[in-house]
């Protein structure tokens, strides 16, 4: 039971996921600070208030507050944009460069193709017992 748990933990995917969660939490704090201070400041300069938390619709004696949802949506869009442009797009570019380097390998010669076909035919004959 302990051996199986150890094997589970030592898989690459589990370690990668753990690192991603930790880095994501740390990066989330950076993005939140950027969204609150920089982008929020820009919204404050343009619109007068960077925080919509108290904005709402008054109905009778009550008030439906929609400002927190608006603020959360703005923060989500900022986080998504930063993750895309800082992490996803550069990784995609690196992956494409890697594929390009792999495709630059020379094509097999006619002799190599012919030898491969002969090998495959001989192997098929041996399997049939000829």
C-alpha cells in the first residue's frame, strides 16, 4: 500500500501538478497586485473609482450589490490575459520552435527506405514460418 502511494507520488504528473499549484498561487498574488494597483489605478483615473464593490441597484428598501461581481470579472479577465500573454503564448512559441528543429532533420534516403521495406518483409516471412 505504501509502495503504491510512493509510485503515485513519484509520477511526473503529480509533481508537475504540485509545482503548478504552488507557482499558480504565488503568481496569483502578483497578478492580483497588478490588477488592484496598476489596472485599478488606471480605471480610477478614467472612471473615477477603481473598485465597484459598493455599486448596486436599489429596489425598494433593499439594494442588490452587483459591484463585487463586476470587480471579480475585471480581475478574472486581467488574470486570464496575463496568464495567456506571459505563460501560454511564450510556451506555444517555444514548442513551435522545437517542432521546427525536429522537422529540419533530413528525409530518409531511397536506400534507407528500401532497406526498411526489406527488413519488414523478412520479419513478416519469419512470423509466418516461411
